[in-house]
C-alpha cells in the first residue's frame, strides 16, 4: 500500500462525525475512510478533559493500526480537549486534524468585523478554544458563545425535525447571548442534522456555518499539497463502534445510502 492509498481515520463520540465523514467521502470519493464512533461514552460534551483524552488515545491506536494517513477528530469537544495531545502522541505516524481550526479560518476570511454566534456542548464552550483562536485572527470578530447541552443527545436519540426538537432549539436560540448575531457557528458535528430547523428560526436570513463541508475542503487541500490524494478506492469504508446501537446502524445507512457493516470494538474489556 502506497502512502497515498492509506485511509483517512475519522472519529467522534457517536453519529455526529458521520456528517463530516459523509462530506469527506463526497468530496474525495477515491479516499477510503475508517470511522470510529465511541458510542459507549457519548456524549463527550459532559466528560472531563482527562476522560476524553484517554478515549482519544485508544481510538487513535485503532486508527493507526489501519495505517491511517490522517486522523480527523470529528468532534468539537474532543478537538478542544485532545488535539494537542494526539498530535504529540501520533508524531509522524499520521497527520492529526481537528474540526475547529478550519472553521475559525473560514470565519476569519468571511466574517471580519461581524458579530458571530457559537453554539456547542458545555465542554467546547467552557474550553474557550474558539474565542482564543478567533482573537488571534485580529479580525474584530465579536464571538457570542452559548452552551446548548441538550442538542447532541437529542440528535443521538433521533429527536430532530419534530415538535420536541423544535421546542428545545427555539428555547436555546432565544437566549439573549445570541442577540444581534450576523452568522451562527454550529460548534458540534451533531448539529448539521438540525441545521434546517436552526436556519428556519432565523427565517433563513443569517448564514448557519456547518463545519462538515469546510473541514472536508481543508482535508482535500492538505492531501493535495502533500501529494497524498488516492487515485483509487481500494476497499470499502470501515466502521467501528465501541458499543453497538441501533441508531448508529440506521444513521450510517442514512448517510451512506447503503447497508454498512459495523464492527464492535470495545475500548476497555
């Protein structure tokens, strides 16, 4: 196997990262994906930094065994808690990427001088990672951040595009913290699944920034610059879960339009 033919590893606490995996697969159809959904420990948003780092190391070991050329942390909470650690841990064995840096770069390029809202898990918002990175841009962006902890588990349980989800979404978006925003960052990879409902709340008048497409473009740019684009899809994508759940089975089928084979891989036995 050449270096370019090595797969792209992607992981998340559950189905949220599938939004990123789908975008990568669509933009880079010749790339093979190895996906790990840590369903035994979801959601990551209410876990400690130490716990998330421990999960991330064990998952990266699985992805490194598959000789992944890239390990993409498709989770904002894990990106905030474990990105630097994983970079050091994997060293030259794989390129580690997160979902925060591409979004911050995009916001800096398109929303200089604007008031931008951010919604995410408690862990992501409390880490202040978006604020620190946006401040470094010196682009006069006013970031208005709100923790929305019920949204990820709601999506994970299949409650979206119905009255229950709309009530919860509306309650959060009415918070004064988000008043006057000119764009909204979806700071959790689960949230693209409720993007339409969020956009509808704002009568589709403000941009709702979904990281999946932005991150996929970032991955493509890196592979192109480093001559790592695969020229053929050698085998099927691979999906692992730390706990087998019916919702994950249904979600993978929905995202990839085909029955996928899930392999149960407990992180602790």
